[in-house]
DNA sequence: GAGTTTGAAACT
DNA sequence: CAGTTTCAAACTC
């Protein structure tokens, strides 16, 4: 069996093996960290490359550069464009391939515009800007992919992701062979090609013949087209950055460089997004917090994989206007929103720290904790959390992770699973999500943001050591006070003033959550993620029943803490297993974002949400985490609808 | 905006 | 592991 191609393929995906990761200077050295199994990561990046090569033969794409340049010029006849494409393209051109070209062109145009207008200085991301064709393709693929992905909803295909990434690559490095490969990959997904063509292609162009072929996919193509447009609108900023700098954050002023581990994928997402506001905000709120990016440094590989998945999931979000925009008017609100986002994981990009003594190299620093580099908006002093000090950052991060592998993991996790695992707790705690480690509040009554549970928009659980818990999202004792009225009544003791403020706060949180939840569309990817998470969790559980939060995750549903990506992981876990678990933990957050469950958890009404029950399917997932992972990874591509 | 409060993170 | 200190966000005025 080992000799069989299938086995070989699986091995190639295996996280255990050192995957040929594309060097991404921007990210913290995920690999360096005691990162959890690369199981998840390998499939994404590796597969993408592999596929790109694989498709290469299939899909020769015209020279992207040419297209880009020409794109602005609409006057050119289709024939001319086709002719150019042919000339440039050395490979055989499939009709499908060409079809995409038009879109690419559009992107390019927008990007150029954005670049002109956009302030690159804002892009903190230290990502070493590689403008060279070759280098760009290698470094940024992941990040760029994120950007594109965000705008898309329907089909989270790997091919698609690759294709998306290819587009970016093209922008940055038209000449790069890698970029071509990517383009080819795009072709791999039948649905995409047609969709792409539809928009730009015109009759008479070279593509025409293929367009006919595409007809079957007409509907799909249309959808994609719409998606793409969204990406352009919202993501363009990021793209532009990408073109200029591979890794620049997209969030504009708020954007940050992503640190590889936890926030890495978040950062990527952020980068991709034009404004943190737009996509990230919505996502964060709706998703888990603090979904975060959840991938932390420790579980670098996993995180990467997750990140990609996340990106796909997020594809849906981009279109909608984000909360940030709504809140932008007031700095204060903006800040809150950003924080929320941050916690959610993606929002992190929007975080701004104000560190004075920690040099932004400790978890005190929100940016550092979020796995992102500090950016302009930060008011930190003697900041070392910058790309320039990447080595220091990585070393510090590593050190922290060595002390606590979960230090960078999301702190909030969905409790639905918890219920399943720890039935008692679930019944006690109304909220669907819980803080992984629990809070330790003494004076705030878990009614202020001092409380991580409250901040994360989750109720307190038995894991909390808080005193006088009155968490509006769910008390430690299990009573849910979500209902504002109920809360008020209970807190009669508190001054009306305080109460009012509190209510306001809660209301904001609720609203935010609501928005998030509403904004989050369930995507196939999310489902897939959940499965992965579940599998991972299950594994973890089997391995370490001790970990409460792990157990919780075992439920399979992860909550994205809408506001926090605060899963705190138990420090004890240090072995590989632990790492794997970490990765699994993180996974949940990501999933939670996309998962519909979050909505329930978030329900502003404060009504108790019936704990989600594991489906038969979920139960079926249970099995060796590793095994599941390996199996699941290969399936990723399959998820993508190629029909 | 300065000062205070708070609780997590870090340290012992 | 518990106690203490440090730190920066959250909060108050």
C-alpha cells in the first residue's frame, strides 16, 4: 500500500513531513515554533504548489503582465488581446484559462489605482517587500491568496484559492514562472474559469470558443464574477499592497504585519482586506473572535492550513460593509470594534497597542499577543514588534510558547462542544462559547472588559475563578443573564449609572455579535474546518481528557469568540501531542467564525442557546486525530464544488 | 487627557 | 503552585 500513488500523495500531505513551505519572511517563523503538526498546513501551501505544477501543463495562461497592462486599455479589441496573449503564452492555452484573464486584468487596474491612492506607509507588515517577479511569487502566495479568497464565497476550492493566489502573484510578478503556474491552477477548477471569462471576455476573443464551453458553468461563473467584484472593491487595497509589497497589511492604517503563528493567517486576511473595517470587522464579530486567527505560532502548520481555510470562509464576508465603517466615525467605537476584531483574530490587524515597557514583546502587548506586528496606529514605545526585529520577535514568541504552547491561541472557544463533553457545564452555562482558561475577576463582577470572558462576549464557566460573577453572557453558576432586563434587575445593587454603562456595553457587544453572525455566511470550507477541528479535538480529547477546553473542543464546534480570540491554552501541554492539540484548538476558533453555530452563541437576545449537539457525522468523525487529519486533508480539494 | 482600577502576564 | 510584581487595557473623572 505504501507504494501506491494514493499513499504517496497522502504522505506528501502529511503534516509530519517537513513540508516545503514557501518561505514567508513576513510570518513569524511558524515552523520554528514548537508548532503543532503541520498536518493542516502542508496541504494548503504544498498542495497549491503541487497543483500549480500539475495544472501547469493543463493551463497555460497568457502572460499576466501583458494582460494587466492591456486591461486598462479597453479599446483594444478582443482579438488583439488574444493575439497578445498567445504571443506571450508559451503554453497551450485552454479556453478556460483565457477566460480568467479578463478578471485578472480588472484586478490589475484597480490595484494600480489603489496603489496610487493608497498610503503604503500604513502597511506595517514588515513583509519584506519583494517586487521581483520570482521572489514575490514564492513569498506571498499564501498572503495573496487570502486576499482573493476573502471576496469569494461559494466555492472554497483549493484550486480556486490557488487561482486567486495566482492572480496576486501575477500582479506582483507577472513574469514569474510561479505566477504562471498559479494561473494554470486556476484553470484546474472548471467552475472558475468560466466565471472569470464571463465578465471580461468578449465575443470574438480567443476565449470565445471556450466561453461556449463555459456555458455549462454559466451560473457558477456569474456567481464567481460577483464574488470577484467584491474582492476587488474591498480587497483591492490589500492587493495593491501585495503588488507593491507582498505582505503589506491591507487594513490601511490599522493593518499590521501578521505574525506567523496565531495571527498569521489573520494578518494575512487583514492584509488582504482593504480595510480592516470591512471584512475583518464583520468577520470578527460574527465569527469567533476571534477566530482568530487562532492559529498560533505553535501550531504553525495547522494554523497555516486553517488560515487558508479561514480565508476561504471569509470570502463570503468581504462584500458586506463592515462594522468598522459604521463605527469609524467615532474613534472610541472604532477602537472597540478593532479590539473586537482583534480578538476575533482578524481584528487583530486593527489593534493598536500602547505599550511602554514591554517593548511589545510580551503578551501584555495586544499586537504581539495577536501575532501581528505593531503598526503606525500603535503608540508603543521602544517597540520591537516590528518586521525589522523579526528575529527578536520570533525568538521571544518561541520562548513564550515554550513556556505556554497555548499562549497565542485564541482564548475563547465554543462551548457547545463543551456541553457535549461536560454535560454539566453546558447546562450551567448558557453561552455557546467560553473562555478557554476562564477569568479570575475579583472586582469587576465579570461585567466589564477587564474580564476576558466578558470581553470575549462569552459567559463564565466553571473554569472561571471569578468572584461575584455577573457576566451578562452567562454566569459562572450557569444562570444566563443575557437578557438585558434580567441583567438590570439582578444588578439593582449597581448604581443606575453603572448599570446603564454596562448595558450599553453589552448592547454594543450584542450588536457587534449580531452583525458578525449575520455577516457570516456558512461556507463549505467552514464546514470542512469544523470537521477538521472536530477530528482534532476528538483526538485531543482521547489523548488528553484532562484539558477542559480541549474537551470542549471535542464537541467539534468551535466558537469563534466573536470578540476575543482568546483561547488560553494550558501551559502544560508541551509534547507533540500537545502541539497537535493546540492546533486543534485553534482550529475551532477559525471554524467558529464561519460556523453558523456562532450565531447562536452570539445571540444578542441573551437567550440561552441550546447547546449544539454533535451530529452523527460529527460522532463519526471521532477517531484518531492524526488519522482523521490525514484523511481530511486530501478531502479538502474534493469539497470544492467542481460541478 | 490624566489618573485610577483591574486582572492578565510575568516573575519569584 | 502560590504569592507578588509588572504591565497595559479599561475605565473614571
